[in-house]
């Protein structure tokens, strides 16, 4: 009787969900990727220049341009369909400033080189896994630091005497993506993510109002299981 109870307990333990080695296996992946960066909001949206003088522009618009992006993600399974990932992204993105000046001075536009970098940590949930095929759809959420810099900011934005501050902001990250595995170690991955942050710009005469930013990153790459 005692032997029977022990045998039954062992069988129950082995059959319990999540107790097998396969289910407990932790995977680590690395995904180098490339794609596009799309700025959906102006950094400064046709705002009046604070404390403008007689030769200063009346209104200013500063726009981050779309550009090429690349980076890398490292992911690690937490449990089941839940993953934790760290990522770095870099986009080559010019910045344009345009202004309306008092008559009879002309309306000016100037463009300078720029870049956008992000460093973040996200939680990935595999929301759908196709039966009998290596295809899945995932949802992503997390936080990232978004840094803007480059020639445009270093040159003072053409209209101002001092350097502008592209600065670093904390963004909320939301997105979705898909994976398809070709073998046990290699696959392809597509991600679309929105980085939501706030941008504010100071100039020698004062501060522009903060503007909500929606930076869309569309990327694809090769996922390698280590």
C-alpha cells in the first residue's frame, strides 16, 4: 500500500503542468535588426517664440524627420510565453526648423543632421502561437530612455544663439510583432512599436510648451537562439 501511494505521488508530480524539463527550459535570443523610424509629432508645433525681440521669428516649428533605423534586442524567457528583453535602437534622423518672421523679413527654413537613440527594457507576451507551425504573435510593453542629439542641436537650430537641447526623456513603449522560426536556432522577427514621451525645448528667451511625442519604429531582423 505504501509503495503504491509513493508511486502514485511520483506519477502525479511528473504529470503536473510545468514540471517537465521542456516546459522549464529557459531560452535566450539575440536579434540584430534594421528598419524605419517615423516621427508622428512635431517637437515644437508652430509655437510663438517666448519673449521674442523685433528681429526674432514670431512662430517656430521643429520637426524630426523620418529615417533609417537599426539596433539589437536580447530576450530571455521568464515563464511559458512571457519574455523579458533589453534593446538598443539608433535612427539617423534629420531635424528641420521653420519660422514665421515679422515683415519684411523672409520666412526661413533650415535642416540639420540628427539622431535618435533608445535604450529600454520590455516585457513580451506571446499572445498567439500557431499549432504545428513555428509562428507566433506577441505583444510588448515597457519603458525606454529616448535621446535626441546631433548637428541640428549643436548648431543652435540656425535661429538661436545657443545650442538647443535635444535631451533625454522617458518613454512608455507599446507594440506588437510576429516571429517565424526556420530551425531550432534561427528565425525572423518583425516588430512595430510606439514610443510615447514628452518633448520640451528651451531657448535663450524662454521655454516652448511640451509636446507629446509618438515615435514609431518598424523593424525586422534575424532572431538567433543562443
